[in-house]
C-alpha cells in the first residue's frame, strides 16, 4: 500500500495539548466492525459496553524523564595529548539526549540532537556537570551508545532530577512538572518507556472498579515504548518501513489468563497498539498461543495482517501517515477508520496522546 493512502487533514486546534481534568471524562467513539458503523459515546460507559468475561490487556510500562538538555564538551586530545594539562575544553551549542534503553550498567542507547555533530569520544554535560554522557559509538537516525557518569549519587537519581518528560513532538509546549504524572497511565509500574501507551490515559480507579464489578478481567503485560513510535514513515510503500525493536515481557499469569479466555471463546481486548503488537508478535512465534516470554518486538502491522489474538481494541486517534494509523486500519478496515476519523473531525473530537479515544469491536 502507498503511504499517501493513510493521509488526512486535521485542524491544528484539535490536537490536545493537555489532559482533561478528569481522565475518564473523555469522549469515546465505538466502532462496530461487523456492522461497519460507529456511534458517539463517553469513556465512562466502557463497563456497560463490555460484557462479563471480556479480558482487557493493558501495558503497564512507566515513562521516565528520559529527555536531557545540556551542552557539548569537546577535548582536542589529538593536538595536545589526552593527559596534557593544556587540554582545552570548549563549549558549543546546546544538545538534547533522549535516553531510549539501558544496555547494561550505566551504558545506554540514546538519540542525540543535533545528531550529525556528535562524534565518538565526545562528552555531553548536563546540569552543570552533575551528569555526563561519553559517546561510545554511533548508530542510525542520530542514535548513540553513551556511558553515563554522575558526580554524586546514582545515575537514576540524576536522570530523575535533571530529566524532562519526553512529550510527543505535536505537543507544542514545554513539559511541566504535572506531566510526570499525567503523561502516565494510572496502572503504570515498570519503568522504561520514552512514550506512554496513551490509550490507557482514560482509565481511573473508579472505571477499573466498575469493570471488575461487571465481570471484566484485566491483565497486565509490558512493552517499553521507544522513540520509533514517533519516527515518520519515509518509504513510498508502507511495507518497506522498518519498526525499531522494543523490549516486552509477558508474565505466566498474564499468558494463562489470555489463553484460558481464548479457549473459552471470550474476547481479548487490547488497550493500545502496544498491547496489540506484543500479543500478536508472541502469537506469531508460538502457533497462535501466548506464552510467558520476554524479548524484543519489531512487528509492523499493516492492512492484510491476520490477527490471531485480539477481538477488540481501545485506542486514541492517530497521526496521518503513522504506523499506528496503519495498525488500526488493519484491524478495523481502512474505509471504516477513515469514515470514523472524518466524523471525529466534524464533531470536534480531541486528537492524539492527550485526546479522546475509540473502541473497536
């Protein structure tokens, strides 16, 4: 399929810049795949729409303040010798380091901007020298392997103190202290994501309680969302795009819950595209079964994909030409999705991370 087939025009004022005061006050469009129809609703009605025995699969990853703002410190060791007291340090333009994953110890992978200028051996300085990142190697798309060092305390403490919440690029404001909690789901537990599984933003303790009382099961899996979620598709044919690998984990308890429900003919409803990709990736590797496992997935779902696990999806409204829009089009059908998006624009739904949602059944 061609990339242009997933394009649409969205008025900028419909891009939500902040969350609602009450998470579960968001609007929800309910899509019926069998009837090729949709209806407007409110998220608080979710427990009434689902039926006893349904299983909601949520992603419990937790976003950490992975965005570090600092400066470059260069050393002209080639000219004066690495250990010569005359080594001259010089400061240049500010840089941004987005930590993406911990490799081992204090060695991390991260995206650097501006990427072209940062070479192996350079040192990036954050917080007046409280935290340093020595570049150990270069990768594609501005990726660097870095060694983090702290003046005192631990690396984690320094990141938490100096880091910023990595808000998506379409949120056109600086991050605020409140984003550390609002840019999380209420069930976020496992630290490691640089982007939130935003379909889960709408849940509140009272909605979760109502779901439990309704007889709807909830189980947790983990997928640490990486920066690839924001990387635009740049290939003319969408099938040629490559997703970045993201680490996941499915516990024995979660696998048992999902497999038992599937065997009994009950619906598995994924909360967010991250849950979809994790479940379907594991199913592809295990003849349709979900097994306790951990690893990485780079599964890219486009129309034509054969879903083996999920029978429902709760998701937000996604960017034009994005891999997320392609995934929901694969599940619900491109024509139905684009009709629903057109209706959402007419009805002034709020779009993207802090926006409203749709339930596809």
